[in-house]
């Protein structure tokens, strides 16, 4: 049995080499060379590096590299292996745990996807349960105001709802300045002299042709002459 580190250091000294020179020649970092000479092997990354660097360093110095590896194995190999074994086991355990977590997450995602698809496919097929869809009620028409205002000498006016056959709501002579108001949206009017009255519906002026005995249908959208 011999001292690994001291023999390497003595051999290097005999050759007149310093660590930077050996590093340049062997491509082994100086701090690892110093660790080999000091027998501080735990600095090196693993036992494989220790054996490889020992062999290369020894052979560079003209020594028997295998002899140094064997000596290391007999003195430190088993101890280093036992020290590293728990760490390797822990790495495997951690990786196994990571795989389990990933697997559980994938199963959860698959289950959630299946629930979403089932809800989309089968949801709402039972017409006897749940809240029925809201029924939209048509909006009631907005009530407007028909306004008749006498101008000039005024005139006689008849007003029917909806059509000529509709209920009559006004039959009167409207004098100058007189105003009649009737709530509704569709009216049939008979006007003896159109120049004697100004008509509006919902605040919008109704244009009337200048003629006598005018018959006209008035709605919010249009004003049309009536033959009847």
C-alpha cells in the first residue's frame, strides 16, 4: 500500500512541473489535480472521474495508471460508492414521484374533458325538468298623439281609428287656434279643407296635399291618400 497523493506530487516535482503546466497537458483542471494529490476525492464529480483522472495523471507522470486505480478501489472505492448510493436512490425516487404527479394530472384533465363533453352532449335534453326558456313577449307599440290644430279659417274634420270603418273618435269643426289631441298610432282622416288644419303624429308633422274633401290614412311610418 502506498500514498496516492504524495506519490503523484513527488513525481510531478521530480519532473519540475507545476499544476498549471499539468493542466494544460492533461486537460484536467488544476483544482482536480490538487484534489488528487491531497486525496480529497469528494471534490471530484463522481467516482468515475476520480479513476479516470488518477489513471491519466499517473500515466502522464510515467507511472502505472492501473496500479493507482486499483489502490484507490481498495482504499476508497467502496466507501465512495456507499456515500453516493443514497443520493442516486433519492434522484430515482424524485423522478418516480414526478412521473406519478404528471400521470395524476393527465388523468384529471382527461376526466374533466369527459365531463365537459358529456354535459355538452346530454345537457338540456330533458324537457320536463329545469328552468324553461324565457318566452319573449312582443313589445307593445308605443302610443303616440295625433294633434289637430286649426289654422286660417279652420275646417271640419272627422277622425276614425285604423281605417274608415274604424270607430269614429272626432267629428268637429276646428277653428283657428283650436287644438284637438287623440292618442293612438293609426288614424283615418276626412278633412273638408286641408289648408285649415295642421296635423302631426307623435310630434312629427304630417304633410297634407292642398285639396278639399281630403281622405288620408296617417300612421307613424307613412301618410297615404284614401279613395274610400
